[in-house]
């Protein structure tokens, strides 16, 4: 039990804390907003600005439709409880009359009006997709990897859900399921490819391998965060979808091993890095450093509030009160 929890967020604690927070009146949070935003002086202003403007790329004023639901009607729904909690944690700092368009789930399109999303296409025109740190109990998990890279198995491990909507993974498995440098398996019993079905394995067992498959699913690769916090290396094509993790800022062969979109160079890449362990150690070091920026909880909370403040400012609902120049 302990081994499993040290690599996963505890969902029971997550839900308990969030349900308890619902008992606290919202006006208490609204009264604390100014103080929260003023804490920006404690941090590197350029760093905060870069992060806020990465997530919220709005550059011109936009009038939201009158029929859009306001925050006072924002209610919890069982289907998207984590999305509700992760949005409400910050939206409750703002006036209930404000309107906020929220698209929950795996979003891979650019909406027609400014919307809060967990994921968006990596695209120069994705301004309407405003990223928040949503479903973080599942996506933002980190490892406590005690295994040395040099002692790990010289293979790529991959356990994934494989369904018709996971085309990228299906293509990967078709090529490499029986490859001697790979240990791959589908973990969902309703997979259209039962010949690939294998038992689930723990993150602890994944960490016995030098390389871990991080091919995108419907949107992002959920396991990428914990892989990059470990002493193993993520292997994947260049991301097409991004989230709060800023996947588009990852540098190929610095933070992860990049393979071609058709996966054709996987074998040559694995053999190259198996023969160059020093390069592997550098990738692990860089990946761990990249992960570290997301572990400052107070700073992450401030950035989230500023992303929302910018949203309300550019939708004409609030004057900017922070001293951050968008």
C-alpha cells in the first residue's frame, strides 16, 4: 500500500479536503483576493508573467454571450468532480456575477469563445483555449524513484489503455508489440486488440525499466509527469497537445527522447542511448529540474488566480488589480 501511494496522489484525501472546503463561505475567499494577488512581489515577476501569458494567450477584449452561465450557477457534477473542484478552488475568489465558459474533459479542439480547458492543441491560434490545472489529482503525480538508471532493465516499458480513440498508441503497438527492446501491453479488457492484453503493473514496476513509453492518448500523455520526475526516461514523438505542464516547452533529447511521428526510429534511438549512458543521465537531470517548477504550491496557486484575473479582464468583467503587465 505504501509503495503504491508514494507514486500516486491520494484521491480519498483529495475529495475529503475539497468537500470540506465547500463548507467555507465564498465571501471569505473574495475578501482575500487582493492579498493573494499582492504576494506576486515574493516571486520572479518575469517568470510569473511568462507562465500566466503561456496559459492565457488572450490579447484583445471579448464580449461573452449573455446566456453564458455565471459563477453563481457553477455546481458540482459527479461526472466531472475533479474539474469542478480544481476550477472552483480559484473561481470562488471572484464575484459570483462573473461569467466563465468551462469545457471539461479531454479537449483537443480550439473553442469559438474564450474557455477554460485542461488541454489544447499546440497551435499559434489557440488563444481561446485558456489552460488551468484541471484533474490534477490524476495528471500531476510524481515519483519517489530510488532506482539508479544504470541498474534498470535495458528496455522500453509501456502499459496503456488501448481503444479505438487511441489511434497513436494502436499504431505504436502494431509496430513494436513483439519487439525485443519493448515490453508493451494493453490494460483495458474492452480493447479492440485483445492479443495485446496484459495485466496492469504498478509505477514501481515501470521504474525498473530505463525507458517508458509516453505516447499521447486522446489528449496528453497522462504518465509524462511522473516519468519525468523519475530516474527513467520518457520516449515519445513531439507533443501535439499541451496542458498546464507546458508540453510545448519540452526540448527534444534534453527533457525526453524524441522519436519520429511514424515511430520508425525507435529501435535506433534506444540503441543509441543505451550506448551513451551519460546522455541519459543528462536527460534525467534536465527532466527532474523541469518538474521542480510545478512543486511550489503557493506560486502555482498565484499563477492560477492570475490566469483567471486575466480571463475576466479580457472578457470585460473586471479591472486588472495585480501589477502584472499582460
